[in-house]
C-alpha cells in the first residue's frame, strides 16, 4: 500500500471528485458511512456518543457520522467548538441535514466553561481537525483537547487525531494533541502513525477505504509503502514438485561465541524453518557439541578458536551468509569480519555484533558489499549513523544511510522499516510487543539469510522476512500471550505464518 503525504491525499481527493465524478458532499457521506459502520459493529447502540466538531471538513465528517449513528439508534450528542463563525460548505450542508433529522442534541462550546460532563465509558469522537493542520493547537481547541484527554472515555479520532501533523511533529506541542484509543483514517495511514513517539495519540489505527481514484494514487510519487499480506503472498516462491534440498540454497550462519551459543542455535533453526535446503553454522570449537545437540539438522564449520569467531571459512559453496549475533567484539573477531567483507561475494545479512564492530571501526563501512542487509535496532543504528531527536528524523537518516552505502537497512521496532539503496522505505505492520524478547533479532537474521539463499532479491528477502517474522510473533502471542513468547516460539510458529499468508488453515 502506497503511503502518501497529507498534501498528496488532498490532491487525490480533488481528482476523485472531479473524475469519478462525485460531489464532495457525497464523498464525505461515503467516508462518514465507513466510520459509522465501524462504530456500529464494535459498540452497543445503547452507548452514548459525544462528537466534537470543528468548522472544517473533518467537522463535516463528524456531523454526518452523528446523523448516521442516530439513525442506527445511538444516543448522540454533538458539540460544535466555536473557532470561527463559519463552517465549510460541506460541513454547513451536513449541519442542516443533522438539524432536520431532529434526533441529535447540538451544543456550542465558546469557552472552556461550556464543556460537558462526560461519564466513564462513554464514546468521544474527535472531529475537530483533520490532516490539513499546519500549526500546533492553541486557545480554545487546545483546552478542549486537554479536557477530552482527561476523561475516562473511549476516544475515537476521525482521519487523524486533532493536533497531530501527518508527517513531522518535532515542533509540535504534544500536550495539545488528542489521545485516541482508535483512529479511523481514510484510504491511507499517515506517516506519523508509524512513529513510536505518536503511539499514545494514534492508538490502534484502521484504514477505511472510501473509493479514492486508484488511477490518481498510482500516479502519485511516494517512496513510502506499507507491506501488506497480499503483496507478500504474491512474492512467495512456489515450490516445484521435483525440487530438492539443493534447490533451496545453502546458507552459512556465522554466529555465537562463549556464553552466547544460543544465538547460533536460534539463527540456524530460523533459517531452516524459513525454507533453507541446507544450513551450515560456523562456530568456535566449544560450540560444536551444543549445536550438534540443539540443532541436529544443521551442518558444522568449526573455527580454529575455542571461544570466538577468528577466521572465515571457505565460502564458495554457500548461497548467502548471515553473521553478527553472539559474536562478541574481540580484536580477532574484528579482523575476521573485515576479511569476510573483503572476500564474500554472496549476499549477506549483518546484525548485532557485526554492526557494533562496524560502529567502532568506521572504515569498515566502505568495505560493506553492495546490497548487504543490515538489521539494527534503534541503539545499534544510532551507533552506526548518529543520534536523532525523533523517529521522523531517524527515518530520513535511515534512507540517507541506505542510499550512501548501497545497502538495505532494516530498522527494527514496532513498525520495522526497510530502507533501500534507491530511496524506498517499507513499513511493516506485523509483530507486537511479545517479540520484545532476547533472541528475536537472531531469528530475523536467520530468516532473511534463508530467503537470500533461496534466491529472493535482497529487497524481497528483507520485506518478506520482516513480514513473516512479525506474523510468526503475532501468532505466538495469540497462542501463548505476549508475556510468554520466546524467540524459540517465533521459530515454532513460522510455518503457521507462511500458511496464514497463503490463506491456508493452520
């Protein structure tokens, strides 16, 4: 799904109105209908619904929702926040329509003294401001938002939480932004929905289709995409009847060291579970018995050192290489990583200590093989590329880094992002807080390396790997609870994730 900036969405709206053709008031009715249906399906019609509206088209959406919910039998109250004396044209039409229905009480809020008493558990719908807002809220709107945030109510934002900007919120006034439990947005999520610092404002968000022109959407230029299940399904390779283990790649996992052999076990098992035909683990001598016992399907390459990674094995037999988890930062390991960069011609995944070594030895950046996949968490990325003040700036830095060094950079987090050498940025929607557990990143390293070895392009190995990894975590959380998920559970449910993507029962 293409993710557009706020001004681009406005252009798509206008094009749809001119070329569907459809009257703007009817497009507003369509959007409101999607919101009303969403509310009707999730809340009892006995619920009291308090809708706060501003003078713009976001308020027009709120007025239409009020009328529709009243017709569904909800007890609806509308509060018009007096910001100006005029409503937009379509909002005025919906205001008159609502008055004719005569089922909804309409009040005007001119000062903070006019704010209503709202009891615990009632619904509050935010229709004050949409995605076109360009400056922080102040005055009466800010007072209204602060009051609504203080309530023990269920808060629903229409389009975007009032006060939140669609992209960069670094200069915003955070205490003056509506805190939604649910955000109902139209056709596209806003970029700001993907940033962790905005989670308390956006809550759980839902994209509601309203029939905007696909022709115009396709014409819009955007580097940002949301990874969808349909997209991943189309990218999965089909296994032919006469395939054999050699068909699906032979990957090398260089992971683990004294006290951290679990990293090698997890990464290697994940590679197998993601479909590799053959997996070889390169480990220190002390790791041999551990690997043979914990992962009998994995072949072994034994380092000359008892406890660390100190030399690169012969690479010609391998179709992809993954390294970093559990390696440590020994000087000999640093030299071995440098040698790997200089000699590997296979596609490569770099994580954990491989990245930490690069951060300490900045000249290694120039040795990175093109199209390598780097998978840092935010702190590892800061050590690589520098500190930033917020996630919006971090995404810009991530894209610049990927383009400069011609690598794919997977920045792990609640909405893992993948930046490509040509400037694209994918946002992932799978995964949850249950995956915030030791070894989860090692599993991702194994998964992406496996896909590389099977012949996926680096771009698609990263995209498919991140999506399957997150979906495996979602399924594990559903089965076990978020608190109980371990990295081994993510591996266990990988097969279920593949079945889910293919819409097969599991």
